[in-house]
C-alpha cells in the first residue's frame, strides 16, 4: 500500500519528490504543523479585522485591482470573495490536461500550507480531497497574464469548492455540485481573503513547468543515447568525447554529456574499426557542447521551479508573529516566465541537432544507402520522416519566441506589467512534445542505419536500446505506411528507461 505523503512547510518539495508523487499517486495529507500554521493565520486575520475594522486591507475589505479604493462593508465580505471567484472564471481555449490539473491542486495546497494566506484549514483540505479522489476541475489553458498570478485558470480550479463549475471524475464530466454530492461534500463558504488567496498564485504556470521539466530531463538522457547510436550508425569518431578536451572547457553539462557518450560507446566493435572521415559534422562532434548547454540551462530551470514549489505566491501576505499584513507582488510570474522560455529554448535545441543527425543519416554518405533503404528509387525509404522532422523543428523555432518579453496593460493600468508566463508555459510543453517526436524520428533512422553496419556490433547498452526499439518498430525493408512507426517511436521515447 502506498504511504501517505505529508505536506509539511518545514520540508522542501523537490522535483524528485514531485516525480515520485506523480508516479505513485500517493494520498497527500496536511501535517499537524501545516494545520496549526494555517489555523493560526486565519485566527489572526479574523481578530485583526475585529480590532481595526476601519483599516483598509486590500482584497479583504476593498475591491480588487483598479477597484482597490472601493471599501467593502463587513456584511458583504463573504459575497466579495464568491464574486471574485465567479467573475474571474473566464478561461478559454483547450482544457488543461488532467495530470496538470492534479499538479495544480497539489501546488496550490502546498503554497497555502505555510500559514501566510489567511485561509481556513478546511479550504486547503478540500483542495486535497479533490486531489486524492481524482476529482479534477475543468480548467482552460487561456486567460492568464501571469501577473496577479494565474487568475482565470485558478478561478476554474477553485470554483468547484463552491459547488460551481465542472469536474472530471471517473471518466465523466459532471457539474461540480453533482460530483460533490457523491461524497456528501457541502460547498464552502469563503471568508475574508480566501477567494483572493485561491486565485492569486502561480500554480498554472508552475504545474506546466514541473511537468514539462520532468519530461525535458528525460529527453536530455534520451538525446545522449540516441545521438550516440546515430554516431555509431554514421561511422562517426569517438575523439570528440575524449575527457581531455572537456577538462579544458569544463562546463558541467558538457563534461557530463561527454562522459555519458564515452560510457555508451565503450566496448563497441564499430569504434574499433578504421575510420575514413577525418572529422564528423557538428551535429555528431558537438553533442557535448550542445546537449551540455541544454543540460546546464535546465539545471537553472530546476532551481527556479523548486524555489517556486516552496513559495507563498498569493497577495496580500499575512505575518501573524509580526502583526503585519503586507500587500506586495509575490504573485508575479516573471521568474517562471523567464525559466519557461529557457525550458523551451534549451529543449528545442535538442530537437534541432537531432533533426540534423537524421538528415546526415539519410544523405547517402559513408556507405549508407540514400534514405536508408536497400532499393532506393523503387522505395523512398525514410525520406519523408525527415520532412516531418524539418516541419517540427521549424514550428519549434516559432514557439521559442520568448513570451516573457511581452506585456499588455490590464486592470485599467493597475496591473501595468505582466509576465505572460502562462503563454510561456503552454508553448514550452508543446516544444517538449515536439522534441519527443524528433528524437523518435532520429531513433527510427539510427536503428535503420545500424543494420547496414552488420555484422559489426555497437556497445552493449546501445544494442539493448535497439533490441527494445525493434520490439515496437520493425526494420523498413521496403516501403510501407510509416505513420504508425512514427507514433510508436515517440511513445518509445516517452516510456523507455533511459537511465540504463
């Protein structure tokens, strides 16, 4: 039985922890420490409002955004929070995938668990009830500027707490109130600050960043393995991976990639054969430098993402021990927007160099037949998968235009600089998905080309990779319908244990 995972503010939530949670689907519970901190903050806020009812506190007894100067009487505070939730649920576009909605629920609960948001324990618990039951709100991809947090997506995420909106549950799309009635859950009544705490935050951007980064890190390992296989199939040289070269330009990623490729080539019969070419094209020779740079860039992205996973990102923030309520800008998505743009660019480069290796493999060089088929002319072989790869690479170039350099004024000038981190998030995931397919196409070509080097063998780990791939995709001896092979190849890239 999977052990419960406890949200404890004093414990750092890491990317590895999130990876394990995603895989295990363990139930998440609030620790006693979290419960005490949430309750203490909520009680402080209620006492503060009773003690100084005339003091304006943004979003608690005032309106929101450009309406922050409008006073709200105590009798209307609950309605204010519900109105906020309803009015901000303006998402459009495609639905957010289920696994990302699940991450949003977890990350929102984590951010509220620090006791700086003024919410009730029951509100955070209900988020975790939805998470643990797999009752996933319908959330839309468009609507956030990534400035006052992800307002529209988070409104859709949290509407079901009030019995509003829709959810997916057990394969059905249901009205939230109907789904909640299955467990006799009553809609929550939001107290002062709760609606604002639920809507302010970066959990839409952050869920995409966590999910995309986990997949991109797999691609770092896949790119090294598939690139090494392509090198073998192309009759490439091993000297560019010599430790001495990388010792004198010791970027961490470069050194790591060169070491990994040396290990992947160890014991290869193909490397022991005489080489006819003096040098290989950059797409083979510069794998440590190109893959390595992406490795280092994603390390930076991980640092930003893990910091955000352990942060409080709503507004205003409450500090009971200091008797202070501070209105600031922790909801602003700029740190994530920049990191997500970097995630897209670094991942796209893995795909760009992969497509170039594919192009070299089908070019008819180094004893390989054009398009990697025994009877070119009668058969087109692997000509057109390279077209597909070229089109995907071109799309990635368009998707890698940074979102974070844009800003559009909103809320009548009150929110006059926004991060556009939500757009950075959704397109970064598109890039990751595209690169999975690009590496799948390269693997299809590399495994095909290797057959023309037989009976010589590559290294044991690369032979193991080819054998596993051949269980999904057969050698192309003559033309056949290829799209099932491309689909199988991308699935293989996503599921193969690249750690081996």
